[in-house]
C-alpha cells in the first residue's frame, strides 16, 4: 500500500504532472496524497499542480523538517 507520493514536476520521460494525472485517474490510488516539488515555484506551476490534485507543493531544496511535517499529517 502506498502512503504518499513525492515527485518532482520536471522529470525525463513522464513529467510530474503526467504522473499526477495517472495517479488521480487510477481507481486504486486516487486517494494517495501526491506532493509535488520543484525549484520553480511560480504561481502558475503551483496552481497547476494543486488544481490537478496534488496534496501539496514543496520548493526545492526541501528541508528535512518539511518532509517530517508532511509525513506526520
């Protein structure tokens, strides 16, 4: 069972948004929280991720306490 997906927005091949879309449309995994991260924190990128179903957005570099807080919620 998957508890959380943490993925970058920009990846080779399948983009983070593509992965998010596949997860959101998969009947067994659409409830899994997906946290997107990127060094590009433009309003447009963050908005796109959140409106497509991301649970949260982190700006890289991600700090350990940010990940710890995500895992506890």
